[in-house]
C-alpha cells in the first residue's frame, strides 16, 4: 500500500517538473473557446455552428450532416472553376500536414485522433489532411461566391448562405491561413489576401445580411492600408480590418499622443455613469460617420462639448459577432491589446438602460432592428460581463469627459442652459425679457440724461 502511494507521489512530482507555461504570441493556435467564457448561461449557442463545420472541432456532429454534403459539392465546384487537379491539390495539404498540425491546439488534435473519430481513416494525419483539403476548398468557394453576391453559385437558398457565412466567422470554425494559401488557385498570395478582404466588404446592393456586415465597417480602403502581418485565420482578418484606423483619425493621432503623459500622471475616477449623465453635463453626441472602434474622441467647449462615437448597428447577429471576437482576444496564447473588449466595455459604460439607447438613436449613432431599446441595452449589459479591458485605450477620452463634468463653471453654465433654454419657448421668453430690460434701461437713461441737454 505504501509503495503504491509513493509511486503516485513520484508521478505527481514528474507532472510538476514537466508543467509547461502557455506561450503567449501574436499567432495563436486554433482552439476551443476558453471554458470560463463558454460555460456561461445564454452564451453557449453563439459559439457553435448552425449548418457547416469548418476544421476539426465540430466535425462529424449529427446536426451538421447537411453541411458535410454541401462542402463536398462546394469543394468540387471550386476545383472545377479553378481548373486544378484534385489529387495534386490534396497532396499539397498532405505534404504539409506536420506544419498544419502545429496550428491547432493539442486538445483539438487529441479529440480528432480518437478511435471513434478516425472512422475509415488509418491515421490522424490522413484524416486531418482530407478534412482540411475539403473544408479549405469549400471555404474558398464560399468566399468567392459570397463576395460576388452569388448565392446560386453555392446551390443553396439565401437563408442557408447567411447561416453559412455566419458559421465561417466562429472562433471554433477556423482554418489556418496556410491551408487557404496552399489551396489557392494561383501562386499570387496578394490576390488571395485581396479575395479574403473582398469577402468582408459590404456591397451597397446586397439584399441579405450576414454577421458583422453592418455591426462594423468592414469595407477595406486601399488608402487606409497599414502594414500588417498575414492573418492567422478568417476571424483574425476580420478583427484586423475592424481595428484599421480611419485616415482622419490617424492624422489627429499625434495631437492625442502629446497629451497622453499628462493624462496618465493624473488619472482620475470617472464621474459619469451613462448617456443621461453626459446629457446633464451638456455633452452632445455626434456620429463619426464610421463604424470603427478606433474613431472615438471628445472635444471640450464652454457652452457645449462633443463626444464622437462610431455608428453601431445592432441586429440578431450582433451578440455572436462580439462574443466570438471577445473570445478570440481572451484566448490564453494570444498576445493582444484587448481592443474589441475595451470597445465593448466603453460602450457598456455609456449604455445602462433604454433611455441611453434612445438618445444614441436620436443622434443617429445607434441603429437597430430589434423589438425594443431595452433589448439593445440588455445585449451590451450581457456581452460586457466578466470582460478584461485595456483601460489605456480610451483613457484620454474618459479623462477629458471627467474633467468637463467636474468643472463647476462649465457645470453651472450647462445647468443654466438646461434649466432656462431646454426648449424653444424658454429661449423666446428669455429674449423677450432681455429686450424688455434693455428697453427699460434705455428709457431710464434718456430720462436721466435727456438728449436736448
């Protein structure tokens, strides 16, 4: 009994010695949504595909069998359209399978290599190479067909196409960029990157919606191009485009950075709680006329201050869009600045209740097609739960708002304007009173100092 206990203890010491830290890098592995995020009530359904599995995580699930049939048809059509040889294309994946396995988390590969999962395949390498081959070809066909607004090219209905495009942007439904590069119809990688970015563009004549089409500005403009690393996968590229800075924002960035040290030295507690507080402080809301989280700014003034916010469109896909981007930023091996998390946290600090949503709507900043403003407020309150945001990102804007709110002279002016000029009739009454006082003063003056003297 004692020997058995000693053996077990020795094994524990070996486990301790062999424990490895999770490496944090700019190119994270494809993995499942972290458990502490996934296992939250009302969140689970937003991380799983509804029609098509892409990659090994959800492969073979009973509810996705129809999608498996679709993928074979799409892969065949892609190969035919590109005039490629099927065997040679598959060989590209098989020859690089060791490198491709390195893009997936160990637990994902372990799940794929079980006896039940291997089915008719002789090894994990054989199964994974076939899966990546079919899924990669079908995904490229989806990208080309969707970008050119041709749902009929996929031989499915529009509603199925929308679900498919939504599935393609789930964190657990990603393929390594290398798979798409190996399967691309030409050797021109620039052409592939362009095709991927075109997928995210929102054509004006698109009559159907997909996740992320209208939530963020995903139109890619060449003049706003920044030097970027190659994407890890499709979701990573979506995040990169979302966080691209507008040219107007970039121009003003130096001025913002000049004040950064002063702001950091004097970081203060925030005094506002929501949009209603900002309104009481005589802060007007103005749209940046973009949908980019980078386009948030604040301009102070004695009589009126302006908070510039990007346009936000909320629909039935918004929750899934934010949650998967947030889950990606919170992956343990992904080193990043939590830009999407910070944007959600900032908006949640402004939106507490339906009145805040209504105010954003009236200023043409927030647009939604849900049943009520309360539902929109609930979405932001939901997706902001347990967020870890980067407080430095909007620190300067928050501090400018705070300084405006605690300036008693500006507060008095704002209160006076709100009290006496809160409607046109009050302003007219003030003008009338002012004119009466002025005329009375003039009359009194001439009585004391007659003009004939």
